């Protein structure tokens, strides 16, 4: 996308300076900006956007040449808007590599299909969407996730589904000022990001108990976890990883996991970007 595109009688898709939480006027369906994921070796860009599902129209797929698969056509408008926003983010981040014309279609497992030589991830939750992509020469997997922080009524379900007894004891005794609902959401999101990053290697689904969180560093904003199952040759039990996390406004969290070609147990975790 370049500049601002408006079609008479329909929503507008904007590509200009934007920050989460900043209200925009007018009839804009989508507005976003490139951000940077801090890493120990080199920063990695991703694209984060806010979208307004109430301003979505299905003809945006045709206008912007976005793949409109059958399972999305048959879904409700809210799901179509989420899918559209995610694909617009993917196009924006690919455009930073000169690949903005690539259509990110859907694979056999409904995973996004990236250009040859690239790997990436898409996420959306609530009113936010994001996408990340990078050359696959040094990376075997990347995953990002956005989640709305749970409310107290969703706490028990999250505890039953996402964390084991040991993880729950750690979260409750960590002394964190974030609160148990935020911590549970962060753990859920980190495991979702890891699943996306690991999927190309594992080539199958695995449960939340395949990895265990053992430390959350609120200063460096890293969630440390280790594999407790042998997921693949590159992801053996005992291998440690880190998920970068950040906050979007007051109600959402963002996490990212990057798996490098030369990853060894405990050898890599992203570093927090200097202020």
C-alpha cells in the first residue's frame, strides 16, 4: 500500500504514521505503522495496525487484490474483517522487502503462505492486527500473537487450559505487579507464538503442556520457557527459548518468538529495545 486509498462509497484503507491507542477520525477501516522487534543481533520489523470491523466491506478484498478463500467467504463479517486486516498487515511488511505484490494465500492447515525464501506470521485480536516476515536463511520459525487481557471470569478456564500446577505456583508467587489475569494472558500468548514459530518444524499440532514457562522478566520483557516434550529434531525436550512481550494500549498484549537456524538450548532471547 502506498499513501491513502479511497474509493467512492466505501471504507478507506490508510497507510500513515499511527500509534496504538490513538483515535482516528473519518471512515478509516485500517491504519497501521511499521514497528521494530528488538533482537540481540539485529532489529526485526513487523507491522501493527488497528482496524474497525464496523467499517469493513467485503468488496475490500477485490479492491486490494487480497485472497478471499471460501472458508472466509462463508464466515461472518467480523471474521472477514479480521482476515482482511491481517492480510493488509502482511502486505505492508512484505512491501518493506519489495514483495508487496505477493498474495499471501492459505495453506493446507490454513497457515499463511509466504514468498519463497521468506517466513512469517500473522495475528489479530479485538481491534488489532499484526504481521511479521523475514528471510528464512537464518530463521526456521517466527510467531507473533496479540491477545486481549482476560477478565476475572475467564481466569479459571485459562488456568485449566494453559498452565500446569508448577507454572501457576510460579505466577502466583512471582511478585509481579501485572496481576494474575495479565500474567495468564502473557503465558497463553507466548505459547501461541511458539506454536506458530514451531509449526514448520513440528508439522503438526501440540498442546500447551508441550512447553513450560519458568521465568518472566518484566524489565527485559522476556518470557522464558523450555520444551518439556521432544517436538522435533530441532526442538528437543529441555531446550529453552524466549518470547518478547509488549503491551498495546491498556487492554492487549503482544508476543513474539523467533527460532534461529543455529539455536541451541538457552542460547537466544530477544533484548529489549533501548528507550
